[in-house]
């Protein structure tokens, strides 16, 4: 009876130790991944740099018409038809 209890105690101790080590490793991995993402430069589209997506003299309608006639399957899909 004593030997059986001792085995259960050892199994519990080993299980808790392994789970604790795995938890620490996961936390360390997540921490370094977060820090690595934090140090990366963020890419943002700066509209304040006077970058326009529609060239002067053209309208959005002109761009949609150009994209529809550009070839097989390419271009913007037309969401609303008249």
C-alpha cells in the first residue's frame, strides 16, 4: 500500500514538473515573439504625404471602366450594376 502511494506521489510530482516547465517555455516563447513584433517597423499608408490613389483628371468611374476592359478576369469586380 505504501509503495503504491509512493508511485502515485512520484507520478504526480513528475507530471507537475513537466507541465510547469512547458508552461514556462510557452510563456517565454510568447514573450520573445511579442518583443520581436514590437521592434519591427510598422508599415502604414500615409495619406498625409500627398499620395493620391486616383490620378488628377480621372474619376473613380474612369478607373472602374479601365479595370473592366483590361483582360480576362483581372481588375475590380463591379459590385453594383445599373
